[in-house]
């Protein structure tokens, strides 16, 4: 069943490729604007790189969060999902996994390439990749709660950002902090452990919260 | 049972019980609470007062177990535009715990009069054809209680006759169907009841 819901969302994403690509392009453009705007000052670029890439990743995931449940809500497939004999948190988890694969993984894969514009070393690029890989599930997980709560509201896009972005702060601090530590030449280990801990924590609670939010939104 | 939406009390003091093989036609003017009643019966909406019982147990307590016995089709189709008829049918059934093969899905859609269009994305189908894809679920779902909300709109005469025969067969097998509709809907067999909601 879990397999079916992930598969379904992957097919839908494939048939609406433009949505996925626009998120990736947004990420690429935002990150690339900084070196263009600041100029070729390697030292400065290197020191702002972790923050810039991470903040751009947060903003790019904002773009796709609104679609997580809204499309299914409009055509009535979401209420049908609520009426299936499956635990709702499993269905929500399936949608979160699909969102991560579709909207976050492309960002994780392309980030090291963008990092090269900032003159990051190979080890640092690897750490950037690792922190994003560990941190982006949290973006999908916490984002799902915001998406569920704002479902069907007017101006839900802005509302999601206001609701969810503050909750992303810990991920941002430890994600960007890990990359920064690597630039400074110290070990990013502690940051990565903490990111892992946040991932596990949100994996435990976010699907429940999002499921409860969906029930409220669909009443 | 009673229902309040916003500040308005749609109905109150509603009390009825149904036995297997019963057909209920739910009528009433627009805004009288037909959809709300069906949504309460399927568990999407909590009644303001009272409760819905299935075989003596409150459906809120039954939880997911209840959904194996009830199918609700709303006036929104629950059809994904990007998916073909076969994909829509297979996925919605798989999520309901009934996995069907592609051949079975094709046959069922053929019965619904969609032969040759099973693999077209649903957005290319007409309103009535999309409704037929949604209704195809009734053939394979295997549930006892059918809650159908305005399902006859945009269907042609042949499709309405098909739905009628589906419901008759369902009732003969001991099923229950509650249908909200404005159209005249006469069944040849089964015990027919009318429930009229007033504003």
C-alpha cells in the first residue's frame, strides 16, 4: 500500500515535470545570483557559501510544499484517501517520501555543482552534500504539517512560509554550521549527528501531526 | 443525529436505521444538508450531536475497520487528471486494500462503456466519462454500504441504467445504498425508502 502511494505520486510528478523543474531552476538561480552580485572575492564567497546554499534550499522547498496536498484536495482524491482502511499517518508518510524524492533529492544532487562557484574544496562539497542529504527529509516532514494545516485556505502559500520557515531554523543552523566547520578545517561531525537526530525526531512526530492536520482541514 | 455547518443548523433529531438490501433516496432542496449527511455517514464529518453506528458500534470507534465496509463517492470525482482510467482504478483500489490486475481494470472500464479509452489520461475524457471511471470502483470495491452523492449528474441514459442495475445487484447481495439525487430514480427490486431533508 505504502509502495502504491509513493509510486502514484512519482508518476504524477513525472507527468507534471515542469513543476519539479521550476523548483530546481529556482534553486540554481538563487544560489548563482550571489557570486554574480558580490564579484570574484573568493574569501568572502567561501564564507557565505554554506548559508546561501542552505537558505536557497529552504526557499526552494517552500515552492513545492503548497502542492503536497493541495492538488489531491481539489480533485477529491485526498478525501478518498482519508476513507481508505489504511492508517492515515502511513499515507501521509508515503506522500512525504515522494515529496522528498521529487522535490528535495534534485536539490541535494545539484548543490555540490553550485558549491563550486563559491570556490569550496572537494571535502567541503562532500560535507555540503551530506548535510543536505540528512537535512532535507526534515524539510519535507515539517513542511507536511504546514501544508496539511493550511489546506484549502486563501493565500495558503504565504501562510505555509510563515508557519514553517521558523521551524526550519535548527536544520539551517546545523546544516550550514557543518559546512562552515569543514571550511574552517574543524570536524563537522557533531553538526551531522545533530542533523541526524532532528531527522529522526521529525520522522517520528511529523506524520502524526500532518495526519491530524488533514483530518481538521477536511471536516 | 444533528448537523451544524457554520452558524446554520442543517438538521437535527434525525434518527433512522437500515437493514441489508435497503435503498435510500436522499432528496431535498439545495443546501438542505444532503452532502453533509453523507459525509457524516462515511465518517469524514463529525455530527454535532448523536452518532453513527455500524452493526451496533460507533463508526468513530471502529476507525479504519469501518472503511472496509463503506464506499463514498462525492460530487468531486476523486479522479487524477494525469492518470489514465486504468491507473486511477488500480491505484484507488490498491489504497482500499483490493489490488486488481491491469486486465481486470480494463474489463471493468469496458463494462462502464469506456472500452478503447482505458489508457487515455483522464483530463482528455468528458465529464460524464470521468464520472464513469469514478463509478467503476463500485464494481470492484466489494463494500456493503454505498454512499453516493449526486453521482447521476452529467451521466447519459445508458449510464444511469447501468448504475441502476449495479445498485439492484448490490441490494440483492445484501448491500445498502444511500443515494442523494434530484433525478427520479426508480428501482425494480429491493426495498426503497425516501428521506427528504427540508431547509
